[in-house]
C-alpha cells in the first residue's frame, strides 16, 4: 500500500471569534518528500488551513473545533508552534515577515533558534542557504527592510530552512512578485525538495504555476475541498481550466 503520509489532516473545522465557521471539514494528505498545493480563490481558506496545521490560529482568535492533524506519525493539534518547528514542521507566512531592522544574515540566523549551540551545523546550513539563494549571499549585510520583495521571500524561505525542517508550509510564495521571479523561486523550492528531501505544502492563488511544480493539488472553495487530484489531471480538467487557470 501507500507509504505513511508525513502530514495527515483529517476533517478539520476552524472557527474564528467563536462564531465564524471558516473551514468546514478539510481533509488532506502530504506524502513524505512530496510537493502538494492548496489552491483556491482569495478567502477560500488556504491560509487558515496552513495556520491550523502549524497552530498559529490562536493569535487571530481562531480555533480548530473538530478533526485531527497528524505530523510524522504524531498527533499535533495541541503542539505549540515552536514545538512543531522542533518536530520539523515550519511555516513561511504570507507577506514574508522579515525582521526589517536586522540584516539578511541575522534574519537567516533567527531561523536556527531551536538549535541551541550547534554552531558548526548552523554555519554549514547558512552556506547551504546561500548556495540555493546566491542573491542572499550578496545581500547578507543589507538591512532586510531595504531588500526587494523577491529577496524578502528568499529570506523567508532561507530562514525556514535554517530550522532543518522535514516539511515547509509555504503560504502564497508568488504574492506581489513579477512572473520571472516567481518562476525562479518555485525552481529553487523544487531543488530544495529534491536535494534536501524537504516536503512542501504550499498555498497558492496562482494555480498555473502551482500545478506545474506540485504533484498533487487540493482546490478549496468556501472552506471545503471541492476537487483533488494529481497536478497533471487537474491541469487538464475543464472546470479547473475555466475557473482557475489563466488567472495566475
Ligand atoms: P488569501 O489568499 O486572502 O489568504 P485564503 O484562501 O488564504 O485567502 P483565508 O485567509 O484562510 O483564505 O480566509 C478564509 C476566510 O476566513 C475568509 O472569509 C476570511 O475573511 C476569514 N478570516 C480570515 N482570518 C480571519 C480572522 N482572523 N477572523 C475572522 N475571519 C477571518
């Protein structure tokens, strides 16, 4: 049979502010080593799904009220975000969220906060990040707030890598970036997936690019999965073509 998935989300419901039902029973699986995309229009529930997995809903008065989430064989619904990072699951938030007053390199080093005094390992991984993102090596002493949107997205992904993750949850990596840059970033994400074995779950409004890089996709509408399948199959589906492709 199929290998045990690295992430298994089973029928979760999310409510904001005790009353606003936003996820209405989402189930999804991410195989170890895979790239999976969560697709859908603005407001469909993509960000909420990722935040539910990494337990970041609390700051937004959101709550998982039903269902279960398993990461790497362990139930994680009540794990703190930091405990999840230690387990190997880290989220790159939408909008990048760099520390603007720190340099690029300092930002990357903050990603190693769970690794204590592992100086050699941290140094080695910094090199790894610079090898994936040569642009960040050039900009390493620049204040992050003064770097471009594309560079900040690279910093955010590089910072996540510094935690030595098994899986990265990537929220809307294409947001606000020129098409050429989006392509470049997806290409690097693919390399990280292949060479470091990091599993990727990404949320994207840009269905077109997401389905070129992901192997499997879930399409969300109003907090429900309305379609799921192999990327290739979704790309050739007439409804997907009509409603989602050509948007990105
Ligand atoms: P986007 O591309 O804008 O991030 P999305 O598909 O990720 O869209 P979500 O951000 O998950 O969608 O939002 C899903 C729904 O939940 C939307 O209707 C949104 O208005 C609502 N929502 C999001 N955050 C909150 C919050 N903190 N309180 C109340 N409602 C919220």
